[in-house]
């Protein structure tokens, strides 16, 4: 009996709405003169309005390079599996947008075609609705999965149909819940698998997708492990856990592989990569997914060479008596200088020298240089670090006690919040704040300190303007807030899993829902219990905004082109909301629903609880606080690639270059005009600074969950979250201290 794993909707295996890129097996000498034979199209029935999915055709004699023809047109990304007996390809949602019957054939490269099969598109049964929540897994899971399906209209005859096949088991719990077992055989290869519920009499529910995403490659070792600077090409061998179709990436450049087999790749690397000292970033990429970094040092054949310093930025008065020098060709006999003067070495290895910074230098602002000399008198190049003034922290608003003013405005010292979450700067020079547990949106005038309520009653709920119960507008745990150039306010909601819009009018405000799936609540008793006339339905879908679904959306930012980007935190993805005429459309720009850490193509990159967002000054880069990965990631919106700017992945507060620095659950991020990032940490109660090349330093916070204003070295926060920059100040939503704090930037 095969092993079955219980599949919890709250686990990290979550739904993704992306069509996965093509996957090709290793070249095969398989030859087949016979015509392809089609034995089954899966699914052979689908419901109108289904998202794009992977069409599966089973048969025999599928030659390398075979295609699936859908109504005579080739489908994208075909790939062949199971000894040339199964072929998969992506079917776009537009092809199944209306009822009807479509023909399916297999075309081999020699022109021979199979007989035709069919896929019939039918209407769904309105009384039968199913919802998978978020469901995805990594390829080659190897075991069956057990998960729950919610909805309505289920009975004891209900059967889950997975990729056109009856599920291994469908267990009836009640009319709104089923338990479904999906076969591990379906989880071997990347695919988007359609699932629906079939009731007696042929009644079919809506269709939801289950996603099997590519697994990342893993590097075990590289040869050579160190490289002398030179002008000759060199052979690089990489061993690890990856497919024969994988390839080597050096400093972001894909390299032509000369020898390949599963678990071993060889490539001749051009001499240009070793022409000057540095650290080459080696990765292996397969199916668009890149491995974690492995560093290959390139250095002069002899003599010390410095790669970087940690920290590179020290505050006056900071207890940082040493600087770590990272490099190569160090030894026990090395000496060091700071600004040309002999420096005390606390310890040294072949790759790290720890130097004591004299107290006199640490008390005055300035830039200082370090050099390392070996026993033969060879000198390294110089590397520099800075001594900078300490930052000053003050309170901008809030008296530290929970409270709420429903109407009117209050002075900063009299205002009260109940766990302020996010902050955004508006075109009117006001700061907009999601006062999360007051279920309201507030404003703060950074000049006068006045705090006002824009929308929300202080009670949770879900009422848009003009609701059937004639209730005032209510929110449920608002998370993120963004304000566009015309003053329109957009809010993401943790409690309702939707995106709301607030427009000021002469008589007040108008609130509506612009994105997210909702259902009307018609029973008066339930309306009263939930203080709502509708409810949001979580999930992971894109497309028309009123049919899209999210799971705990968080930070939202407005781009210059009118797009709205937001973190879909529970789905481990980054989404975009764009207006297409009078309609809004939701897209997924990065993340595939499965938690993890993977750089590479945005469509298959992985995040683990992404929360904060910020756009670069030119709008080309989107920075993400990848909270559970303890990293700062960035998405290039032009090339659609994801990489890591800073963070080793370890939990901590280590300052230094991006690959060595550590974060403690980064949750908020803001970018100033120079491109410098400012980051709040939920886990260490600190504010950090990240420069444009990834060097990390601490700005304020001691690590204690307390409240104290003053010098950054002594100031404390309690679970700081949202950040915004206005007028030379960094404003911080100090969540548990019930305050808005500010730091004068320098």
C-alpha cells in the first residue's frame, strides 16, 4: 500500500496560478517510424471559465519533438514522459472560454498524426461549488497526498476528478466538505492539474487547479574550488542533485555545457570570468529554477586579496571594536594597517582576518582604509569602512495606549492606535496608516502631528458603500495601504482576503472591492454575527479581478504606470493589479504558491512568507522582504528575474556584505531617492540599512522588545512593521508600542 501524507490547507504546500514553463527530458536516441497512437485525453471534460491547465494525452509511439494539436493548433511547452507514452502541454484558458467540443491529436516530427480524441467544455452546475484553497507541491513528491475540499452541494456520491481520472479516494464529510486523495503518480512531473467534483447524474462543479512545480537543483561540490587570476579559459565541473538537462550559470550568465549527465555537469568557462580578482557566483539551473549560490574565489596566485569587510559601516559609540576582512591568501604571518598605521589583529585564518578598530577612530565620523600584508611583503588592495553619526529616534504620534477616534482629528500626543501595521505617503503629503486592530485607515500629518480617521468604524466587518444592510463601511484587519497620484486609496485586507478601494467624495468616502472573490451573505443572523454583507473567499487565482483569489495579502505599492503590486503572503507570491479599460485584472509576477527559496525566472522563483514591498526610484526593481527566508529579494520588472540582494538566510543581526549579513524576520521596507533600502525586523525589533550593492548595517534598536526614544544605539521598538519616507524622515509603524515613530535620515 502506498504511503499517504495528510495535506493541510494551512501548510506550506499552497496553490499557484502560473502555467509552468516547458520541461524537456534529456536527448534520446529513441526512433519510431510508426504513427503515434492516442489512447486517452485527460481531462476529456472541463467546465467553462477554467483557468489555463496542463493537457495530458496518453498513448504510445510519441516521438521526440511530438506536439499536441488542439483544434489543429500546436499547444505550447510540450514534453514527453513515461517511455514516450505520455505527452503534456499547456492549454490556455481562452481556448476553453465557451462550451463546445474540441479535437485533440498528436503530431510526430515526421508528419504522422494520431487519430483524434476530444475535449468537451460544459457548463458547471450552479448549486455545486468546490474550493481547493491553496494546493501545490514539488515534483517527484513520490507519495499520495490527502487534502480537504470545501464548497457546497456535496453528497455521498460526490467524486473528485483529477486530471480526468477519479481520485484515489473521495470521502464525504458533509455537504460543504470532502477529503480527497491525489495519487503520487500525478506528482512526478511539473504540471497544472485540473480538479473538479462530479455528482450523481453528471453534475460537474467549477474547476480548480493543483500545481506540481519544478524542484530546485542542489550543488554538492565544484572543481576547482579556487581559481588563480589569469587569461585562459578553464574547465568547471559541478556535481550535485540535478537533471542532465540542467546547465551552469556563472555570475548570472548561462554557460554552454560541454559534458552533461544527471548529477554532473562540465563547462568551459571563458577567460573573461577570471581576468580580475573577485568571487564568481556559481549556480545550476533546471526548469527555470536556480540552485543556491556557491562561490568560486578568483585571486592573484600569490599575495593577499580582500573581497569585502564586515561591517563596512559603524555608528559612533557602537560596540563594534573589530572589522572582519574577508579574502584569500591570508596566513598566520599577515599584518594589517588602518589608514597606513599598524593595526592589531585579533585572529586570522586563510580567508578571514579580524582587525581591532582603535577607540579613537570609533568616536569621530570618517572613512578609513584597511590593507593586509603577507610575510613576503605582498600588499593587498585597500578596502574601506565608515564611521557615521548615530541616528535619532522620536515619536511622531500615539500615546502608547490602545484606542480609537471614530470621527474628527486629534493631536499627535492624544492620538491612539490599536496595532498600526503599514504606512504609505500620499500625494497630499499625508501619511496613510492601516490601524489594523481598529479595522480602520488613518492619516498622520507629518508636519503638524494631527491624526484623522479616513474610513472604518473601529469594529471588524465587511461592508462596502451602499451595502444591503445600510451599514457604514467596515474593514477586517487591513494590512497594506497605497495611495495613487489622484488620491485614490487601496487597501489589502487580512480578514477578508480582498483589495478594497477608498475614494473621497463631497459627502465623505466611497468604499468598494476591486479585487478578490466574494460571496453575498443574505441571512440576517449571519450578517449580524459577522458584521458583514459579504465574505471574501481565499485561494490563489488570477484573471478578472472579481474572480481572482488571495490569501492574507499584505503590503501594496502603487507604480508610476498605475499598476498596483502587493504581496500575497499566504500564497508566497507577488501579485499585480492592473486596470484594463473599466476592468481590473490580477496577475502573478513572481512565486508559484510553494514556500521555499529559489532565485531565477520570476514564474518559478520561490518565497517564504513575503510581506513588505518597495519600488526602486526608477520603478524597474521591486524589493521584497522575504520574511521566513530572512532575506531581501528583488524582482527585475524588465527581465522578470528574481535575485537576492542581501541575507544569508540565517536568523540574526550580523552586519556586513549581503551574502554574509543576517536578518531577523524582515517585514517592512522603504527606498529613498538614492536607492538605499531601510528595513524593519519583526524578529529582532531593529531597523536596518541596505545600500545599493547589498551592504547591511544597523540603524536603531537594541534587540529588546521595549519602547525608548533617543539615540539609535539605545532606542527600542516592539515588532516594528510598515515603513515610509517623507521629508527626510523614516516613519515606522511600531506595532506593539501603538505608536508611529520616526528617524532622521542621514
